[in-house]
């Protein structure tokens, strides 16, 4: 028989359904209440009802659960210390978009060896999210694969759509149905217009193909997500965290009939992927807020226990504890210093 389908597919492994996995690793009632309250607090910051600064802080990606737990425990204590002035939300990123190839995150490759044990990845992700929530720390993640939210969104307080997927119709439709506030990053070129278009699309009702709790393909109909905002992360054309490009972005939002509010990413292209520049970028963001730019509602920091990043070794046993295996991060001492400065 001549083969005309799945010509390039070598395996097709069934996943447990979202309902089955949620029953195996259930959301506790305390988690549900905390997630709903955290989402509401973030929504009030976006609307201006809450004048606290929103800080999305944490590792570029989670690859070592022990190091991730230690980081979360430290961050929870810091978040409690500054909670009256700053709402700290931990980056708990399990999926990593790659420009070409590379490790795609804990969900896709939890053993860091290319075996792509995705069922285990989802189990680890749900387990770790519950652990972070149990510390009283809101969670943030990038929703990359459109199937992923059915497995982890109930344990997520804030979501990002990345620079590579902001222009994707699939991700705009997915965002319209997410229960979390959503930040859309400007594109890798630095263009803000596509992120604004993404917000407009995500705020509207959408109908698209997805999966249900039972794992079956389904038609998903949404009412639109009102809690969407722009994230300025710089681009190929240069950084966009200083006063002039921030003012232009806020004005462009206003002209498009959207609330003139933005979060600024102190990492990525805004620091030229040089983690040593991240503190000065963050301080410039704070200075603008101090000078009266209330449209800056928050900032993002890529932070870990140990500064910098390491290449993926041949064996996971050779990894440096507490150091990123994706983008370079600032260390814990610098993180504490910057978050306390934000509170002051």
C-alpha cells in the first residue's frame, strides 16, 4: 500500500487527557482561591485600581526542580516583605521557543536528554506549580503550545505570549480563552503594532479548534479576554525601555483605543542578552515610573540562584546548580536588591 499520510512521522504517543492528569495531580481548593485572587490583583494593576508595581521575576526556564524550589522559597519570603508596594509573580516557564533548535523546556524534555517524555513533563509541571502556589507565590508562564493550557492553566496566574508567537492567529485565539491576564511581547524585530493587534484580537470572541478536558478535538468558543497588555522587550532594531520609545508605545495604545499601559522586560533585547546590563535597565524603568509614567505597570527580570548561563552538558549530573541552561540570568543577591529598590 502506498503511504500518503504521516510520511515523516516516526512516533505518535498518546497523552493522558487533561481531565485524567488533573485527577492524578489535583488542584487543591486553597490553590484555586489563591489563583483567582492573584489573577484579580493583577487585573486591578492593569486597570489602575491598584497602584502597586507588578514584577514578573524568576528563571528563564525551570530545568532543575530542586533548584527551582529553593529559588521559589527565597522569592516567596522577598515577595511577602514588599507586598504592600510590589506584587511579585514568579516566572515558572516550562516551554521555550527556539529560533532554530535547542532544548525546548521541561514539558517537552524533562530528562534533558532528548527523550521527549512529554507525559512526565506535564506531571512535573503540575507538581511544581502546586509547590510554588503553596508558598503563597503567584505563578507566571509562557503559553507556547496551544494544547498546553488545558494541562496547566488552572495553576497559572499570569501568562505571556512570546515575541515569536505574538503574530500567530492560533496564539491570539488561544489567549482570548485563557483565564489569566495575558501579556503580548513586541515582535523580535521590535515592532509594537503586531502586539497591539494581538490584544485587539484576544479581547474579542473567537472560535477555533482545540481540545477539551477529555482530550478530544473540539470547537472552542470564547468570549474574549479583557485583561491583556503589551510587553516591551526590545528587538533587532534596538532596546525600547527608555522614555522616548515607552512614550511612543503608550501613545500608540491610546490611539488604538486600548488602555495606555505596558510592562517592560529588562532582559532579552532590552539588555542585549547581557545579564550584567539588566540591573541598569530595571533601574531606568523604575526611574520613569518615579518620574510619573504611571503607564509602566510593571517589569520582568530573568533571575536565578547563580548568575549567567551554562551550555547543556552531556550529562545532567554535570550541571551547575542554580544556573540557567537557556538565557543568562542575574543572581539572587542582585534580584533581592532590585526588588527592594522597586518597593522603595
